[in-house]
């Protein structure tokens, strides 16, 4: 294969010979050879035009400049440590990656189209991502954002764990919020998980023969904002630490601190939430979080996910002993009924955006069923209502919070 340098040598040699052959006396034209390696442009002449082309093309041949098409995830903590994946083309010769001008670590070339790296520590804000090769570079402007996290929480995991959030679409929706997935509320030590916004069908699940009349009509609901929700129901230990006393009927057992607090009315919970800046979820938020992207009556096998009257032995159990749903939430079905913030009411058939229930009512919507109830109350769409002052031993609550 003829290289640029070979061509240049030929051109120079040909030019030298041609110059040596110059005579000031008129001579007859000489026939040009049929094939000449120095003839770059194919005009049967080797001259300065060919030399200019060689000089224009001087350097390494056949290496395209790198191109960045995407960087995921697009955000991470300012402390660094986020594993990123860069997709594009002509990435096989990448020697380094920088984010905001600082070199990333653990740069690995996966293929011509994939490079992975670990983000360095950086200052908050939007940063450019640059891939560098021996001959060129490519810049993805504003492709990565350093976040300082949440003022009220400690970040436990920024990116959803695929072993917990197994649905790729749900993971993508969480990541797209640019908010950390798993956090610890600093004031209460309550672990909370991010629930991304989205649209779902609220009410009776398709094919569910156990639906009651107040679970219809099924209607479309859109939640436009992400929110955080307690991974478990609030425990007796968490309530005691904040309120100074424990109202629970199931106190005094060795595992009572880890059991959910009960005998707390909607009214009592307002004091807890005021002191902690937490809140109760709306009824729509509760069902959306419970379903976690599913459309079936339950998010898993009944005995795997819920404590109810068929397996609970007539009492509450320590939180997080049952299988989590698709967001990582535990005990959403069973163990205790959970207060929502909304008045109970009959559903309207029309689509709704960020619904907050009726303006007034006589009972508050409660969800999830309890250790003392039949299995049909553990379904995602099952509803009941209770007076705000009721503080029974089958009801507790799960907190929510805006980012």
C-alpha cells in the first residue's frame, strides 16, 4: 500500500529528474509514461500540483476525529465517583477524558463507540465533557452536571440500583430527574426513595375481579413532579425519637423499635410532619408509588410482599421483611393501613393532573390494608376511609417529601 511519504518521495524524485533533464535548447516533447506513482491527480504529469496535494494530506491517514453522541448519567455528586458511559464514534483511540477540565479516572475503551470513565470531584454546576485522542478531541457541551445534593438529606445512592429497580424504563425516569435516588432524611433518619413523575391509570386494575365500586371509574392521572417517599412505614423508634412517647399497641417486644408505629391518628401525624418538614402522600401519589410501573392488582406474589390476616399471626411485624416493590419501597401492601393526605371521595372519569382529592369530606382515604385484614385489601387500587381522629392499632403512615 502506497503511503503519503512514499508518494512524496516519488514526487520529489520525479521533480529532480525532470529538473535535471531541463535543456535551454528546444527539444521534442517526451512521451509521458503510462503509469507514474507520483501522479496524484491523474493528469499524466508529476508537478507542483501533485506535491501540493501530498503536503495538504501530510500526517496520519485513516483516523477520523472522535464524536460524542451522549453521556450517561448526566449528573452526579460534586464529590465525584460517578461511573459514566460515553457513546459516540471513533472512540477507540481515546487516551483521556475530562469533565470540567479535570481528568476523569478509570478510563476504559469498550469499543469504537463506547468509553467508560469515573467522574472526578468537581464544583457544582454544568460542565463540558471532553474526549481526547492523539490527533484530535471532541467536546460535549454541558453534558454533565455536578450537584451538591439535597440540603435536608444525606445521599446514600445517586443512581438507582438495577438489582432493586429492575425496570430499565423506571431507572431511566429516575435518572432523568437529576435527583439522587436513595437518601436519608437528616432530621429523622428516615430512608427515602425517589418516585419520578409520570402518568398511570388509577383505580381498578385490568382483570381484577375483587375491585369494589369506589375503585372505579379507572381514570388517567399524571403526576408532573418527582417526590420522595419513605422506604418503609414510620417505625416506633422514629416516632419516639421525634415525639417523645410511643402510642403503639405492639410496643414492648424485642423488635418493637423496628415495627411500624400505630394508633396514630391523621391529626396526631400533623404534629410529627410539622416538626420534621415531612408530609403525607396524596392518594394518587400513594397508588402511583405502590404500583411502581405495574398494572396488575399487586406488584408481586401476595405472601412475598404483604403481612395480612392469612400470614401475620394477628400482629404487626418489623418493617422491610417482605419483598420490595419496583421502586424499592417495602410493606406498601399490608402490615398497616397508611394514611394519605386526601379526603376520600368518588373518582371522576376525566383525566387528572396532580389530584389532591375532594375539597372536603367526612373521612380520609387510607390505603394498603393491614395485618388484620383480608387479602383483597392489599391490592394496589383498594381503598378505605377513616375519621381524622381515629387512632386504631391497624393504621400507621408513610411520609413523603418534595425535593
